C-alpha cells in the first residue's frame, strides 16, 4: 500500500483507495478515533478502528504524541468538515509516548508556555501553520527574484566589517577565553588569532552584495544575520534572516517600486498556496484580539489585512512629513508617546506604528532620513542634511524594510567616511567599486521574521523562527 502524506489523503486520494499514512497521534477518542497529523497540513486525518479489531495491548499504546503507521481504506467521512476518513486495517506503533508526561495535550496552550518547550511546539496547530507559511514565503522569495533574473549571492557569515556601524557585533574567535594572547597593553591580541584580525558574525550582507551587483547587475542575498540586540522586544532577535536585493542602474524610486512589488508577490503567493493555514491563523488572531482591550485591537482581520496590502499601493512620505504628522497628532499633543518627537530622531516603534495604524491605515514608505541616523553608505541628498534612504513600515510591526540608494560618488563617500572616522584602508575593497566603473545603485534589507510576523499575525518574533536567539536564551 502506497504511503502518502495526510494532506494528499484528505484532498486528493479517491474514496475507496487503500493507503498508508505515518504521523503522530494528536488525540485518541473513545478507543476508536485516532487523529493523526504528519505536519503536511493543519487538519488531522481521522483513522477509525473497527470494534472487532480491538487489541487492548495495542489500544493502550495509542496515546497523544505516539508515532504511528496506519493502513486502510479511505472512506467517505461520516462527520462534518472532512471529505474522508481512514477505515483502519492495521496500526503499527513506531514510538510510544507517555501521555501523562507529554507536555502537549489536545487543548490550546499559551504561546508563552510553548516558547518554553520550543523543541516540541512544531507539533501544534499554530506552529504547524506558522512554519508552513514561513516555508512558502521563503520559496516565494527565491521564485520572485529568479523570475526577474536576480542572481542569488551567498555573502559571508564571518566577516571583518560592520556594515551598519551600530556596534551590535558578535565577535568570532578561536581564542581560549580563559587564556587569550594579549598585546603589551593587556588587550586581546587578535593578530595571533585564526584570521589575524578581529572578525564578527555578519550584521548584513549588503556591502558584499554591492560587489555582486557591480558585476551581475542584480543580485539578492537570503541568509542569517546576527545582532547583539541588548533589548528584549517583540521584533528583535539576535539571529534573524534577511533578504537583501542589490541593483545596479537603480535609484530610490526603482528601489521602492521593487520592494513594494516584492512584498505583494510573496504575500499573494502564500494566499494562493497556504489558504488553509492562513484561515486557521486568521481565526486564531480573531480569538486573541477578543481578549485585548478595545484600544489595542487592530480592527482588521488577518486575511482582510493581507488582501488590502495586495490590492492597495503603500503610502509614500518623506521623513520630514512623517515628523510633522507625529508632531500634529493627538497622540503627541496628549503626551501618549513614550519617546519624544523632533526632527532628527530615529523613530521608535510607537511612532512608526502610529503612522501606519492610526494615520494612514496602510503600509508606509518613509524616505529621505537625516543622514546622522543612517549608515555611511547611503546617498547624500543635495540638501546636505538627508540621505536617499527608505524604510517600509507595516501595521502591527513597524519597520520591516530598510533600504537606500547607495552613495556611488567616490569623493562624497570618502568624505562621509572620514567624517565618521571609518577605516578607509580596511574598506578599500568596498571603495574599489566606486573607483572602477561606479554606477547608481540601490537595495534594501527585508527582515524575514518580521515579514513572517506580518503574514501570520503572530505578535512576538520569537514565535516565527524555529529556534529563537534572544538575550539569555539559546537552549539548543
Ligand atoms: P530596527 O530599527 O527595528 O532596530 P534596523 O533599522 O536596525 O531595525 P536595518 O539595519 O535597517 O534594521 O535592517 C534591515 C531589516 O532587518 C529591518 O528593516 C528589519 O526588518 C530587520 N531587522 C533588523 N534588526 C533585526 C533584529 N534584531 N531582529 C529581526 N529583524 C531585524
Ligand atoms: Mg536596530
Ligand atoms: Mg530602524
Ligand atoms: Mg533600518
């Protein structure tokens, strides 16, 4: 008998076919109905034991969490909601599960509890749906860029540069921490270490990505990035995945257009391919919203929000306009913001969310930020104060994309790097792209987990990555 996935059994396999499925018992009811899930879809396959085939020793081993192989005939389902069920001929147990010790029971567990057993939470409906959606989004990312002729470039994970200059680096070292070689003035001597200089885990693949764009015209990276974020927020991880396209012969406008098209594309892809999961998550969110105070409710369902984003253009404003809106907002006047607002601030999540959720009620692209709060590589505008940056802000989250047109003029770039006391020598490889055949170019970084949060409606970024890394949390 052919082994098939439960998704195929439920949707495709004809009534009357004899099949085998393998999976984990979610629930066993009345010594007769086994709900089996193999992770291929949210729904369980109901396997029905015939009374005459009862075997008490076997029945005792069919417990929540046990892994089973079940064979039989697919028959039309008596119950509501499902097309078919399995009339069981044969059950094999792969691995027993002591139900009294098994942390997952057939009921709804809190996300906080599930975070404590992150090694088992894939086996719940919520995390099943989240990780299938995450998978589909990742696949859609590659499809989008592949269709447009972008080359997938793998930028290094260990690097000697700090692209963002934000100082949130994880140092890489082979040094014996208890006994490192020291310089004469007592500091760690990285010259004697593996790479002969200080290195760190990458915070962004952008600088290397630019080198690729200067040869392949259009590239993208999609890989892990690392930042020692010392705050615990619902949208920061120490290890997260970033998608970074970089395009030669491209300005800020093209960059925004691509980012918008990209976001719409991957959302549409998931809406088409993961309907069942999104419906489940939509319902989950609806129930969660009911438990919140009125003022904190978004007032829009998940599917409604995704449909809206796919069908409507994002708002586009400058940073200066954004600050003006905030200064004139009732929230500001009633002192509702925790952080003060003035031209020059790096907007906080509360400000970003005010713009998208309260003011525009749609995603917003903010352009032309003050140069002081942005990285050295962004193209300087003629006003001498701002750079050609763009952030995309999304409801429920805030910033999901950070991008810019890059400074392609060697003299301007060097001038800015000198102002910031950046090591010109060490970044000489980067400056070569400006020395030899420089072109206008632009790109952005989309935080993949923030995108997964947006599409799944999950409030905490720890719940959209399989193995979250946050301060004091690296279990496995
Ligand atoms: P934030 O202002 O939220 O700290 P950022 O401006 O420091 O973000 P960028 O350097 O612009 O972030 O990185 C590009 C994108 O990567 C961000 O728009 C965001 O989607 C994502 N990102 C940045 N830091 C994190 C993090 N610690 N965890 C998860 N995603 C992140
Ligand atoms: Mg940051
Ligand atoms: Mg930011
Ligand atoms: Mg940013």
